[in-house]
């Protein structure tokens, strides 16, 4: 602690005030939790600003500030093909899924998206689906949460000279306190605050970076002189087929949005149709602002900085280079807010999956909120252990968890939104198929195609290893979709 210097103490004071504010929100919201619906869905009373900003912050988090920025910094202009897919995900959730998801879940009293997926199926199938879906949510979200804790640790280590273990524990404890106390209301309100801070930083820092690099013309001129030609080319120097595979592959990340329980919860909790429509406008505006800003920041950083060993540290490097001490503290707070805006939502969704879908609430009838809190604490502890023992990048961990759940749940939700009622067996098969194919393609994509060998396995490896991993996200989504549309309940 003695080595952090004056700037470090200013940053630390800023973060301390910010975190105390988050905990205060949790204490205030604790009085609103009277039953299961209050704790997991905020009593279905979210207005447009809370629903829109909390959704946007939860869907992007540290992934856009650190992972996406690092991706653009490394790959260049062609990496921006990811952005239309991300924005399409916003449109799909709010305008396609939103109307029926909000109306039916309110009318039937659904608590989780699993309730929505199993509506109309028999009791036996419903139990199997609930256990399967709940287990997958717990499995993937532990990895997802661990990735966010890792992002928080990087912030503390790089800016405050904290140790890795104490960095992870510090961030986890603060998140857990206000999420345990206030439930969904506290999570949504803190996410709203965090989303606003992220948007502010996504304006200030990119503008500063662009001006320091000499404006758009200066960035282009510098990169043209210092980087390979492919860096500034929309195709990244790829021929037609590899480019299409790359572009569709990274844009298909938007498909994952259509199957995330913590995002669907925002639509289930919004109070009425008017709030849903206004919430979409707010969330979409946030997404356009932040992703545009981070793209500008990444390209400007490439023009200004010497090559970085860790591309995911671009955000920190630019903050340190361009901002005065107090603003640097705000920027680091923005990173931590980005982490928290996903972690707290993931904790809520994971505890809902365990307490409600896995029927743990039956252990103590009438104490559903207590069960949810206990499960949340256990999940948080497991994610901390994983963060401290497994090494991987934020980008890779989040992409796997995001893609796997999107492929497992998205096709089933899409079928029901389209008023197609899949049979119970179809839902089970679709969940297993979507998740299993994602695991297969993700695993093969980590293997060197040059050593893949011949035969079917070699072919699968070479397909999965195409830049952009189109098969990892598109095939696992489309195949279950065909299944649930073709295998319907009998009239």
C-alpha cells in the first residue's frame, strides 16, 4: 500500500466513496424484498431508465471496455464487424422477445426464464428441463463471474499495486454485500448508476484519445504508416470466403444475447409496455455510444502507444496517459462498475436458477429469500476460487459462457415467442444439443489445425478454427432452432 503514490490514493478514495454508495443502495433496497418475486425480479416494477441502463450495463460490462477494446486494438478495423451483431442482439431481445416475454411471464407469475421455456409442457418434462437448465446456468455463470472478477483484479493490480488475491477478494466482497441485501432492486439500481458512469467515460476518454492522436485524419495517417495494410482494411486482408466466415462469426455473438437469463430477467421485470419501448431506446442509445467510443479508443491507442504486451490493458494505458489524477480515479471506478454490472446480475440469475429451478426453496418453504442469499454466497465463493486457480483471458471466458447459454436457451425462447410450442423432449434435446455443440466447436477451436490429423475429427478442427469461429456460435444456435420448430407438442 505504501507504494501506490499520490495518484493511487486519490483513485482509492474515489473507489471507496463509490463502493459505499453501492452498499447504501443495497441497504435501502433490502426493505423491498418480501417474497421470491421481489428478490429475483424486483416485484416487476422496473421503469424505462432502470430497465434500459441496467440491461445495457449488464450485457456489455468489462467485456466491451477491456475485451472488445483489446480485440480492435489487435485486429484492426475488421474487428468492428462484431458491432452490428451486438446491436442486433439488443433489437432481438427488446423488440422481438420483449412483448410476449414480459406479458406472459407477468400473467403466469414466472420467476425465471426456465419457467417461460417450460410453460405448457408436462410435469415430468418440466422437472427435467428445470434441473437441466438450472445446472447449465450455474456451470456457465461461475466461469462468467470468474472472468469479471479477473477483470476487477487487473484494475486493482495495475492501478493500485494490490496483490492478485486481495484484489479478487475485495471486489467480490463489495458485490456480494449489496446483492445479498437488496436483491434484484439493488442490482438494477446499481447497474443503472454503473451504466451511466460507463457511458460518461466512453465519451470522455475516446474524445481525448482521438484529439491526442491528431483527429481521425491523424489516426488514419499514423496507422497507415506504422501498421500492415490489412489492419485498416475492412476485410482484414482476407479473401472472400475467409472474410465472410470471420465477419459472420464475430457478428453472430449477437445470437448469444437471445439466451441469457440475466438479460431476459430485465424484460420480465419491466413494469409495462410503455416502459419496455422507452427502455429499448435508452439501451440501444447506450450501446451505440459505448461501442462506438471503444472502437475509436482502440484505434487511437494503436496510433499513440507502443505495442502493449496485454491488449486488454489498452483502456488503463490510455487513462494513465491522458487523464489527470481525479479523472483517472473515475475511469478505474468505471471499470469496476462494468465488472459489477454483470457480476451482480449473474449472481442474481444463478441464485434464481439454483433456488427456484432446482427447487432448493422447497427445503425451507416460506424462506425463499434466505435460500437465494445462501446460494448466491456459495456461487460467489466458487467463482473466486476459480478466478484464483484458472488462467484465461476475459475475452475467451466470456465468449464461451455467452455462446453456450445463448445456444442452449435462445432457440427454445425464440420458438415460444413465435407461438410455437415445442414438445418437452424437443426442449431437452435442444438445450443439450446447443450447449454440447458449443463445447465441441470451442474445444476444437483451441487445437492447432496443422496437427488435427485426417478424417472427421481433422475436418471438424479445421472448420472450427476458421478466424471468427462462425461454427461455434451459428451452428449450435441454428440446429436446436430447427429442432424445436419441427418437433412440436401434439394438439
